């Protein structure tokens, strides 16, 4: 029976005899450190009698006298105790240590067990003098016919190791899944080794953070090292190389491989393996596979092997591993390096990286190549082979800062052939632009690469030129990108390389879609998505994802899902994780604009965490998370998210993302009455979009920029913005930008209306309401529910402002309301348009609520209250809410919890700061909250 510690204890207790039952003899075997002595101690400590145990405790132990017998020490019982006649529980520990005299005494005791007595005998099976016979030879005779049982302790599983790690390190002390898995792997789950290793890990400096590398760095527990080294030393010198070979191979292997690495030859090697198994220096973890019972022991043995011998062992290990199928070239490389064979090491590294690249394991290839190229004195020929391999994997895979540093150094090497240097510079430029967010630097590197490669490798020159076609980053105008497109197409055609033609086409798709070129969708259809050429298919996947990203910004939400589905599937199939991750960012933008906000904040934060080493690719997620924070009134967090939490300079953000983030920041500034700040942000952000000349990307900026400038008194610039926006769009098919243009005209018309309340102002407001309504209809068709609600709110606001008959000053009603004076809301006319506006405003407030846009909902309801007719039958005076929050207190409390200041809440709800202060005080008193933030937790 195989048991773990807890189940072994329960099994032993259940097997104990009753007062008049036949005696029971239980053998418990377990390797060193598996907890045999601990098990006996637990058995000895169990309470008596059985009826006093708890429901979760093991069954109690019968009322037996306990007697310890620790073999191989002076802890055995005195002579008179060997002949006890009362029921006794004998706890016999480490019987493998007993000498012949002690075994004879023990056999007499066990053969003479009285009825009602029991004995539990523990031993290490690997150290028995006669294998399989704990009490030696000849076999025992049992005159009293006891029940004889045998149990074998098993190592801990990973869950048990996790519990031990939690106890030793604490929940926040680096007890990660990665660390637990590594500890379990390296210790084999042997309890004593697990506990010792955890003690070493806990004592590390700096503090243990829970990585596998830190577990490896902790070293070998001294108790384990002493055990395995003593067993190795017990072998004759001629036999020790088989143990050394196992240490270098570092894992269970077949007999033939082990003997080949040892260099002993078949006959001597077989004899050495038998001696190593008999002495427990080695074990058989799996049938026909030999190694150490505890994998961590290999490190202790390896450290004691003389250097020249160890190098020979590594050389033979590399040869043995090279004959396996498939070959683990990374392992082969490590052994060649340890053997001091640099040429073979570098060739194996190259093969390992190529194999990893072919199977899509780019990060594995990057790590291996970075480590190799960072080694001093790599020969130039090897560097010229390995560096392009690193660059290719880095561009296709995920970001590595070290890769950029390595490549930046290598391209300065004048000994490199020009073609190789140009290829490296190309990949360095791609990484700087696409993965690092260092666009100006990357653009310059790509321009140099295109020039270097033009005459030596036209296919790669086309790739560099194609990279300069994509228009996403600031500082370069659309016509420059279009000029590079012409050059890239010509270079790709000259190269005759179909993969390069596809790469140029993929970027042509991105360029054409971005500015709403009427031919863009025809270009998408030309992508060779069915190509059997791996390189072509990978570029086609990139083209599909480029198209999906542009389609999101243009407002073609119905087409995005199909493009992303095909692009992601093709990216996964061809091993392009960078493209796959960029597609995930596009999905977040799609969810934001189409109103799929449930769980969206969590999705954004998970994506940001998953791409922590590559913040630029997470910029979509940062933007969406910031936009959500604005709508939800979490203004304290909004700016942090919109500024990418300082991961890199926002001035290098792709232009559409930068424009959208600027629009949100302008909106925040306006809400806080920081009009001058908002206007400056508007001018700066608009300049970036105008210089780029991709006008559909102004869609998320224009309405807020126009409002900021008009409110700052710069109506002329606002008019110029709208005019340039319209001219820039031309006849391009850009639904989202078209709707934003109408919205911008509505804002301009509303804010341009004369201040005096006369017929001209009323006419201007009604014209603005009409434009807002057109924008809302356009957004509904896309669909974009949040933008639709914002523009519907704008239409209703203008209609209500135009309805001047008896409207009064909303703020007066709020002040009176705060003073508990019964003042009815300002009356409105029975004009159908006004009544419709009120209905629309109620609909907007509900839509904001459904989306989770707390701030917007509060603002819409506040406007509604200033104009909504009083309900019939309402008694005079303010209603009493006793200890319950009033609707207004709930609204104020919700915004306060979001982080808005009293002034910001007042601006949102058309209240005075004093009134807001009174509502917050009332809410805190009723709920027992100790602070504004505590208002969200309700009454304690």
C-alpha cells in the first residue's frame, strides 16, 4: 500500500488491534526524508482514549503502552522491556540501522507480541542489508500468528508542497505557482528536502519573490548533499563515474546512455550501475530509467567532480543527446559549452534557435540568443549568423529590452558584412517602432537600413521601406508614407520574393484603410490568406489585423470580428505572437465603442499585466481603461491610465490613440472648469493630427477640441478646425469620423449661439439640436451607444435651453432645495419638441446607467431635474428620508466615491459646492462612513 503522511497515519491507527485481538505488525518503508520518524511521533502523540477525538481527527489509539526503539543508537529498550507481557505499541524507527545483535533482540520482541499489542517498524528500503527483508535473513517466524502489513510512504504531491510553502513563506512571501512547481520538481516531493529547501529560500537576500530561478539559486540543502555525497563516496573509485554521469545528465536516462557518458564501457558500467543502485547513490525513478531519487542531488554531486573529468562527461553527454530524436539542441549547446568546445556550442545554439523559431517558440529562441551574444569574444562569423536570427525572432515575438541593447551594439560592428548589418538594422528599427514605442529613433534606423540594403538585398530593402509606409506614429505626414509605398512596391517587385510582396501589401492595407482610401477593401481581398508559404501567410495575418485595427477607428464594427477571427487564427498558426497580441488590443477598442463594457475594465487590466514587458502593445488597453474611468467618474485614476501609467512617453503614442486620449483629457479639463488648460491641450493634439494628415483619426478629438477653443474665446480656430476636418475627410468612407464631424458642427453651433436670449439665440440652439440629432442617428447606425447617448443628451440640452418660457435659473432651485425650501423646478412649455427632449434625456440617463457611465448618468439626471415638471400630488416641502439616503444624497455619494471633488460634483449636478458639502455630510452621518471613500461600503 502506497500512502502519504496523513493517509499513512490514518491507515496505521485503523489497523491497531483491540484489547483481545491478534497482534499487528506493520512495516513502513520510505526513502530518506519521506517522514517515517515524523509519522511515528504523530502516532505516539495521538490522544487516548478514542472517544475523546474531534470529528476531523484521525481515529484514536487504543489504550496501549508506548515504547520507542530507535535502532542503531542507544535508544533501544532495556533488556527487561523486551519481555513485556502487557499490551504494548512498539514504535521501532530506522530498522535498517540495526546491527546483527540488535536485530536478534528485535526479532524476539516481534515474534513474541502479545494479543492486543502492535508494532510499527520503519526503514529505508534502499539501505537494507538484505533487500526486501527489513529484519534480515532468514525470514521471521510468527508463533502468535500476528497480522503483518506493509505500507510505503509516497512523496508529497504539488498541492502538499504548496501548503508547506505557504506555511513557510506566507501567502505574500513569494509562494507563487512557479516557485511551488519548481520546488516540487527539484525535491521530488521528499518532505524533509522540501522543508530544508524552503528554509534556504526563506533566508535569501534580497527577499525571495517566487521565481524558478531563485529556487535554483538557493542551492542544495546540506542534509541532502551530505547524504548523496556519502553514498557516492561509499562506492569504489572505479564505480563512481556512473554517479557522476547521472549528475551531468541531470535527469532519469536509460542504462545505455548513462554508461556511455560515464566512459566505463559496457561490463564495468553495468557493474557500477548495480553497485550505485545497491548503495542508493542512484535510483530507478521510472522503469528502465536511472538517476537520483531527488533531482536536486545532481547539483551537489556535479560540484564535486574534478574539472577535467567533468568536461569529458559534458562532451560525452553532448554526443549522446545529439543522437536522440528529436534533438534538444539547447541542452546539447549547454553541454558543449561546459565541455569548453566553443565552435560546437555556437553551432548547437544556432540549431536550437532555428528549431524554436520554426515551432513558434520565439521567446525561447530570443532568451538563448541574447545570452549567447552577450558573451564576450564571440567570433565575428558566429555573430553574423546568430544576430540576424535573434532579430527575426524578436520582431516576430514579444519585446525584450536586452535584445534592443544587443542589436544596437552589434550594428556598430564594422567587421560585419554590409548585408548582415543592414538586416540587423532593419529588425532593430522594427523593434524600436513596433514594440518599444521609440518611434523617432526607430524611423531613423529604418531609413538607414533601407539605404544600406537597397543595392545588396532588395527583398529586405522592400521590408524596410514597407515599415516606413505604416502611418500610425507622429511626426511624419501622410504624403511621406505614400512616397515610401511607391518605393516599397518597386523594391518588392524587383526582389521577386512573394513574402516581401505580401509584407508590402499588408502595410499598404494599413495605410489605405487608415485614411479611408476607396480601394482599401479591394486591397484586403488580395491578401493571400490561403497561401501554403509560411512567411506569406504570416504577413497576410498581419494585413488582416492591420485592416481590423483601421476598421475599428473608421467605425466598420460589423466587419471587425471577421477580420480579427481570420487574422488571429492565421497568426497563431504561423507563430506570430506580436500580431496576435495587437489583435487582442483591437478587440478591447471594439468592445468600448460598441458598448460591451461589462467586465471590460478587468479585461484591460489583465491584458496590461500580460504584456507588462511590452507596454506599447498594451496602449489600446490603457486608453480604453482610461476612457472607462472618465465615464465612471473615477477621475483620480483616469489621467494615470490615459498617460499609460508612465510606461513610456505618450508623445510617441500612435496618432489615433494619442488623439483619443487627448480628447478624454480635454473633456476632463472642461468638466473641472480648467478651460485654458483644455484649450492648450486641444491645440497641441490637433497639430499632431493635422501634420499627419490622416483625418479619420481626428474623430475622437474634434468635438472636445472645438468646445474647448470656443469656451476659451478662440472661436476662429474652432471654425478652422471643423473646416479642415471636413476638407480632410473629403469623400472617404469613414462613418465614425462623419458622425464626429456632425457632432463638432453641433458643438460649434451651440457654443456660437448669441448669449442674449432672443430669437437668434433660440434659432441657433434649435439648429444645434438638429445637428446633435443627426450625429446621434449616425452613431446609432454604427452602432456606438455611448456616443449616441452623449449626442442625444446634447440635442435635448439645446432644445431645453431654447425653451425660455419660465425656465428660470436652475441653480436657484438647487440652492433653495438645499435649504429645505419647497421650490418647484422651472416650468417648461407644452411644446412637443420640449416634451420629446425630456423623454430623450430620460432615455439618455438610463442608457448611461446601463453602460455603467456613472458621471454621465448623474449629469443627465441633474439636467432633467432642472426642467422636469413637478409630479402631481406631491405634498409641499421636502420629503423625509429619515435614515435612508435621499436620491440626491445617493447621487452625490456615488460621485464622491468615484473621486470627484466637491467642485467637480457641483459642476456635474448643477449644485453649489456648499450644497454638495451638505449632501456628503448627510450621507456620511446616515451610513456611518468615516470618509468619502467609505460611502461606497454602506452602513457598517
